[in-house]
């Protein structure tokens, strides 16, 4: 039998302590559905109603913008939007459509300080962006301006990116890209106003150029709406010599299959 000071005994004690803390946490904060708040059997588990409300983005979809097709047009086909207005980044991948329970999940992370949801969301994002995460040289979150970060206390994109880096065992580069000007909130702005709002809003942090030059990067954000923010960020990365930029978000705000 191992002594109380042996590594095996220490691991046993730590395991028992973690189980006790977990049970106490379940009493104080009982598991609830992150989509609607109803009681569930485990943390970060959705109730059946919310789970059925989530619309995952699956193939067939546009190889560039990741927009789901309503029918299968064949491999490698691009959407009309990607052909008419090619993005600055190389490709976009998202997990779900930004509606219903998925939208409430994003809102909880972003505005209700539910940073505990980031690990689950990042797990889904890893599956959506797996081939690009495996081959990338670094994961970069879309940054907040320092004043907004001070007000919000955390950056939801950085929380997602941090967990993605742990899950995929890739370098996490939260200080490489900076937001150089404080922009207005994008919510409620038109597509053109969003573009104007974030134009030239990003830059590479001094001394971090080697993180970008010639590298394949994954740019992380919570939601893709018009693409103005990630396009501006991607433009800064490309200008600094990035070889490839894959945008990976949890949700994309489109009405449905195209």
C-alpha cells in the first residue's frame, strides 16, 4: 500500500478532493441547460428541446465561406457570394447557425460572463475546423480594444481560442494581433457601416511579426455576421505576410441554406 507521501497517494487525494468540490459545486450551482436554464443531468448539457433547436452546419457547404447548400452541387463548389465578392481570408468554418439556442449560448458567453461555456463551444469548433487546426502554426483571437476589454473583463474570442489551443495542441497567440482603435459596437450597423467602423482597426503588435510572417493561422471569433471584423483582422495578418488565414467561429449569422 502506498505511503501518504507517495505520488500515487497524492493523486488519490487530489482526485477525491476534486470529486468533493465538483459535488459541492453541483449543489450550489446545479446543472442547467445553457440554452434555456432548465435543470439538466450534467453541466454544459442541453435539454432535448434546445438540442433539437440547434442547426449544425454540415456538408454540403461552400468551400470558402462555409455557407450550407440546400442541395449537393458537387465537391469544391463555391457559393455565388464567394465568387462575386471573394473574402480576404482563405476560408471560413462555423459550427452552427446563429439562431435559437445557439444564439442564446453565444449571448450567455459574451454578455452574461458564462466563460464556463467556452470549453464546450471550443470542442465543437475543433471538430468544425479540425484539418486547419492540425496544420496551423498558431491560433489568434480577434482582439478587443484595451478600453472595452477593461469594461468587459474578458474577451470571448480569446476564451474560445485558449481552449481551442489546448484541445488541438497548437500555439495560442493572444498578443500577436491588437486592435488599434476603439470602434463602435457592430450590433445594429448596416454592412457598409460595419466595414467603415472596423477599417484599419487592427495591427500586428510590435515585436510579434515573426508570429505571422509565412505562417498558416486560424483566426477565432464567436460569430460571423457580415464578415467586416474578421476581414479587417485578416487583412492586417495578410499584410504582415501570413501565408494562410482560416477564420473559425462558433456561429454564423445567415438565414439558412443557400
